[in-house]
C-alpha cells in the first residue's frame, strides 16, 4: 500500500510510523519512516501510544492516518483504516471467544472500547468491504455515514495471476490459518460424513498462542471423529511461493470462517483459478461474487455435500473458476492507496478551513 501511495502524494510529505521490521522493507523509499518503540504486552501498547501521539502532534502534521484506532490526545484530524471485523461484529462474541484465553478476551474488549472512541472523532473511516461498512454503521449509528468510505484491498503477494491452478477433479482440501473464528472444526466434521470418506485436509498455519484451549479442542475433535490419518498440519509459511506450491498441490480451498472483514485467502484462490468453497458470510459473497461455492456457516452437512458436488460437476467447476478470475481482475493496491490519499487530503483541507475561520 505504501509503495502505491508514494507517487500519489505529489509535493506532499508523508512520515510513516512503523514497526522496525517494516522499516527494513522500505530501504529505497522516499518516504520518511520513523521506527516505533516495541516491547511486550501492556508495555507495547503504552509505548506505541506515546510514540504515535508525539509524532502526530508535531506542528507540521496536517492530517494523520491510523490503523484501527488513534491514541488519546491526538490534536490533528485523522483517518482510520478499519481492518478487523471483531471490532464491529460482536453478536456471536460468546461463540467466537469460547476457546480464547482470558487475556485474549480482555484484549478484544479493550480494542473495541478504544476503536469506538476513535471512530467517533475520525475525519473518515475506510472499510475494505461494504459488509464491514454496514456493520460499523449498525454498531455506531452516531457516526455520519458520509464519513464511512469503502475501498477494497489489493491482492496479497500469494496471488500471482501468472500461476494457474489445474482445476481438476480431486479430493485434497486446503485451508489456511487456525483461530477460533476461522472455524476449521466445521471442515473436520464434514470429513466424517459418508460422502467425504476419501477426502484429505491440509491446514496451513499455527495456533497462536500454542497450547491454547482451542488447540486442545481441535485435537480432541480429530480423535473423536477418527480422521487423524486424513488431516495434516503443515505449519506457518512466510514465503508466498511456498503457499502457492501448497495451493497447486491441492484441489479445493475451503474458507470456513464465522467472521471476516476481508479474505485474502478467497482472492488468492480465485486469482489462481483454484476452486474455492466458503461460508456464506456477506463479506464472502461480496468478494467471491459468482466464482465461489457457498455453504451455511457451521453446517458441516451442507459443506460435505458442496465439496462432493465441486468434485463431481466438471462443467460447473470450470464456469465458476472463470467467473472467479473475472471477479478479482480489477482489484489493485493503487485504487486502495488513492482512496487513502484522498481521505487524508480532505481531512487536511477541512482542518485548514477551520483554522482560517
């Protein structure tokens, strides 16, 4: 995103406050990159707030942009980028956090509190999907709808349009990320259905934190269903090329989430021409368009039937793959960066107008 924003700024200056690891990724950028203090736990939160507040309140800052929430006592206009559905969709909170630690639950509660306060003061809030914007409007109706903008993300590094999946008949399933809201248990339960007895599943990602209540639950569920020989945990892969290799080696991508603000996984699969089966969240409908097979959230019976149909119906599979490629063809970080820069410019002009008055 930063690389796409750079040529749009013109004569304007942009100072990026970033974690040290991001600083190393921008060695040749003309942007000013200021490393933030990092530590652990509550100390990290306090340190980040202090550094951000200090930088944002300097005399030459006309508008700022923040990821999710702004620290207290920021005296400049700012734009928020809302990227996490957990902050605005909490009706299923009890289910989603059932296997989270007490500290994780407290962390989400704190994040929701600070986000709501920041959102009320923001000059604009940029959401990745219409679905996320709708959720925000529902939970904070006091926010002027005109301040809520929608701008789709660009593709991740995994999405490589030059690499095409064969799209052939097969029974090898792939899913990514292991968190309670990713809901891989519905995939595991589907594999115990009679029509799924020859399917296998590979899971990319690791549980965070390890040895969590959710990890124990998943392991016991696999044992209970008797599918341990058909499930493989491949661990976390940081190299996009390795992720693509796993995608090419499997026949279908399953995205079974209970909650999402955006789904890079769906776009990665569609961009490569891989059959994608997803839970029927509104965000998945919005992103997947006609190229994705949908099943009701938590319905392992429906998922099993859907996966069996994907394997058996060659004609429909090829039509969906073609539709999926079309649905993601227009996404780019350039468009998202342009929306961010426009929001910053409007916030700056509004601030200048108020100062003149």
